[in-house]
């Protein structure tokens, strides 16, 4: 989520990276690591519930992609208000507010299931995502305060590993709990009261899973609340909500912001359909309940790729590495859509490996030489994460227009990666 998992990495205000002494709250950093793990995992769970809801409500792909639209739209709608809230009440109370919002979103899955109403599921996802956005606004600046400035990037990288761990584990567990309950009949075979009863029964696994998440989030919120007064002398700089829009006039930054939009959109699009894609007769021909765990390979590849990429990024131009990975993603998609069986399956799963370095590399290339405007640029790029709402919806429209052909619709992420490859070539030299 989801690229979404890497999104938090861009939220480090320049004002945090100063000479202020670190906060002496050693136990707090473990809870912050927990925040990274939770919001990364929750984002990637969307890839599991999409095939479930698609079957239960007999949705076409455009309708099914409303899951991602409602989730990632929160970045555009809540991002700036969420930052203002955190500035007003502080990091710790802001984290609690975000966690409680996430918990409310999880609990909304209960009435969504009991009434078997797709619109309520979508509203629950938006509320859940709103909490995720607020927590992301808090997490990186907070972890940067919990140690000396000289080791800030090391701590953030370590925290990001927990984020990646969440995106790998949550969908594997979620697939077992949620997709494992798919019945032998389908919703399109029922009508009236029988259909309503079927939807209520089959969605039990969803609300039960999110109820468990709500309990976990409540424990973390309580723990963070107990630390609410540990950050003494916390200060925040005032800023205009849309202060960074003028940066889009700069070619390098504007192109980079567009690529963040496209990258998150492409990554989320593939993750959203990959379970259904793999279950197709041309690929593995297995039920979603059997191959659902394989979504973990897609996100796990991104986690492994971060470690590999961190080495290569020290040896070669980041722009060239970005162009190489984007071209590699295109090649893997082409191989997958023109082959069958295991080759088609694992080549598409390997796109996760190519995605691994894209967000931080695009971000760093776009924000080169912004100086004191770095925080403004970070805010605009965080808003660009709403590509995870728009691009998957376009993918769904194309898939429906081609008779539900997920392979043909892969032209959408291919276009996204082609533009990203172009940015890699464009930004291969240091900014002037």
C-alpha cells in the first residue's frame, strides 16, 4: 500500500533536523516502531478485502477499485488538516487521535457487515485511512526526536523496516482469515433474503479481523497516551497549508511529484488485482483462498529490494537506478501478460522488487536543492500519494471496458512506469 507504506518517509519537516537535544524517552521509540508496523500492514490489507468484497457485492472492477479510491483519497483530504491538528495538540496526543480514528474505522466494519452495505465498507475505509494519515504525520518527526540528529536517517530506515514487515505479514494473515472463508457458492447465484444472509455471513471474517485490529490499536493508543507528557518543550513552526504549490513550477520538482502520484498508483493497482490475476486460468488457475498468501511475495519483494537497493544507490547514480527499476517493472509486466502459468505469476510478483527503491529515490531526486523549502515540498509530495486513489480507478475502468481482462489493463501501470523511467533519465545529474 500499498506504497503507501513508504509515504511516511517523506514527512520529515526540515525544522526537525536541527541541533535540538534529543528527547530522553527510550521506551517511546518502540511504540513508534509499532505505529510503522500497524499502518503499513493496514494499508496492504486492502489488497485482500478487494477480491472478497468484489465477490460479495458482485462488483465490476471500477466499483471494486473504490476501495483504494476511498482509502487513498484521505491523503489529499486529511493530510493538511491532520498536520494542523498535530501542530495544535502535539505529537503524542496527535498520535493518539490518529490511532483512535483508525480504531473507529475498524469498528465501522461491524455495521457494514451486519447491514451488508458496500457504501458503509467504503466509509469505514476512509475513516480508517484518515487515522493512518494522521499517524503518518506524527511518526517520522517523532522518531527523529528520539535520538541525536546525526543518527536520524538510521533510525528512520530502521523504523521503515517495521513498516515493510507489516505490509508483508498483514496480507498473508488476512488472506488466510478473510479469503479462506470464501464459500462454495457465489453471490451472483443468490437474490433477495438469501443474498443478504450470504453477504452477512461471508463478511463476518472481515469485521472479526478488523475487530482484532481495533483491539491491538487500542492497546497501542493507551501505551502512547501514557507517554503523552514525555516531549517537553515541543514546538512547531507555522506554515500555510498550500505553501508548496509554487514549487510545482520547478521542472524537476513538478516532474517528481507527478512520478510519486504515478508510482503509488501503479503499485496499488497491481497489488489490488494481483490475487484475482494469479487465480485466473491463464496464470495459476487456483481459487483465491488457495493462492491469497502470495500477495505477501509482492510486498515482501519490496522489503528485500530496499536492502539491495540501498547498496546500489551508493555505487550508481540514483536517477539511473530509478530508470533501470522502472524499465525492469515494464519488462516484468510484459513477460507476465504475454506468458502463462508460473512464469506469468512470478514475473508479476517480482514487480514488487522493482518498486522497492522508487518512492524514496523519486522523493530525494525531486527535492534536491530545495533547501528551506524542503518541508513544503514534502507536504506536496505527500498529497501526491492520492495517486493510489486515482490510478487504480482508471485501471478498473480499462479492465471493465475490455471485458474484465486484467492483463490488457496492465497498460496503465506500464504507462506510469514509462514516465517514471523518463524522470530517472531526466534527473540522473545533480540538481543545479
